[in-house]
C-alpha cells in the first residue's frame, strides 16, 4: 500500500513538471540568423523615408545616419550612397546642425554624376543654405600621404587637398607622416568665411652623431679623431682686428665715394640747367650783368639760389671724395699692418671698384674678397 502511494506521488510530481515546461520549437534551438547589412540599410532607408514624409525630422535624421554609418561595409551602390548622404544633410539642415549638413551635402555632391538632376539641385540648394553658418577651409597638405587631425581627431583617408567645414571658434589642424616632423596650425573659424591653409611637413632631422645608421660608429670615430687634432687654420684673436678694420674701411670707402659721386653729379645737373637758362635769357635780350644791378628782375633770386645749390653740392662732392680717399688709404694700411706685424704672407686678392652713374643716381660695384 505504501509502494502504491509513493508511486502515485511521483506521477503527480512528474505531471506538474511537464505541465509547467514551455514547448521547445525547432527554430528556438538554433540562434537567429543575423540579417545582412544590406537589409539593414534598406530598413533604415524605409524608416527614414516614412519619417521624412511624416515631417519627423529627428527620426528621419537618426535613420539616415544609421544607414550612412554602414554604407562602407555593404554592397550599396554609389547612387544610394550619394542619396543617403544628401538626405542626411538635408535633415541636419532642418535640425540646424549646419556643419554636419555642409559636410554630408558636400560629400554627396562629390558623387554628383550618380545623382539625378532633381537631387543635385536639392542638395546644392541645401549646401548653399548651410555654408553661411560655417567656415569653409581649403586645406593643402604636403606630403599627400600625411594623416590630418582636426582638434585631435583623424578626418579620414589622406589626400593632397581637403574642403573642410568648421563651426565658428578656435580649432587646431595637425598633420603627421612617417619620416616627417609633425606640423600644426591654429584656425580662427568665422562663419561665412573661406580661409586657405597649407601645411608642409619637413623631413625629420637626422641624428648628428650618426648612431643607429650603417657606418655610424665609423663616422663618429672619424669625427672625434678630427676634433682631437690641433687646429692650424684658426687665427689668433689678435690677428683678427686688422681684417675687421679692413672690412669697415672698404664699407666706408664705398659709401663716401658713392655719396661724393652723387653730389658731384647733382651739381653738374644744376650747372647744366643754369647754363641752358642763361642761353635762353641771352636770346631774350638779357644783359650779362642784369642780376648784378640794383633793379634786378625777380627771377634773379631763383638764379642765385641755384648757383648756391650748385656750389654747395660741388663742395660736398669734393669733401666726400677726399674722405673716401682717406678711408681707402687706411684700408690699404690695415692690410700692410697685418702682413708686417702678424706675418700673414698669403697673397692678396684683387679688389675692383666700378663706378656706375645715371642721370638720377650714382654708385659703385665692389668686386673681390677680403
């Protein structure tokens, strides 16, 4: 009797367990197959178009953005990619996200040939509305394989030129490439402006010791050995002052000679003008002593002023040339002093001074070495 009761109890418990267990289907025993990215893109597009038709810009933006983020990993055609980017940009324009709108609309219009004429016009109009609210930077980078970072974030595949959009404010544009020194520039972005920027990355400096390069140790040893030799070419400090004086003398000689030539040339011009004017006055019947009389004409004052100017310029020219000669003699003496006192027997190199004059100015060409 006890065995029958125990068996009955076990049957009741088994029935309860079976009654509370969910049925297992065949499809539940396998993991659900992931839908392809292509199907996801089409689903995003359907949701985006429905939301856009209903005037729900926020939902449409989220759907178009989700579709745009996966187009690189799917077999989406160029036309679909351009359409997704353009519609995303128009949604961002409605939401006043002007920088994102300009970026996506420009990306779409780079594939203009894949778009229909109606789409091209819509996206062109949208870009024209977004641009006044952002700064458009035209960036050139050398070398073209350099990675560009904006405010510390990479902007995509390297290229030689970029068209970038910035919200107003300060931004950092940086570029880096293997074997090159990093370069950066600051951009003060202002709305409705189109700044241009060029970034060139110089080649990285090579270590002066040559360590880490083939033959670096040998180069370093040779450099150290050469540095250990006593220098026989460096002149003593006391032997440098005549050369310094000679250089200064050449400069002063040249300057005073040029000034003297200019003064004399100007005096000659004034004298020529006086002579021509005097010939004209003689033809007009002026006597030779007209300006020495008490009743001299008013024009004589100008004549006297020109005569004084001529005489002054001639005097200055003669003084400048005399000063130039004095400096020239001192310069030659400095060389003789160096040879006599310090025993510098090196042959002197030629020094040639060629005067050059025109009707308005004068100067000299100095050729040689000192």
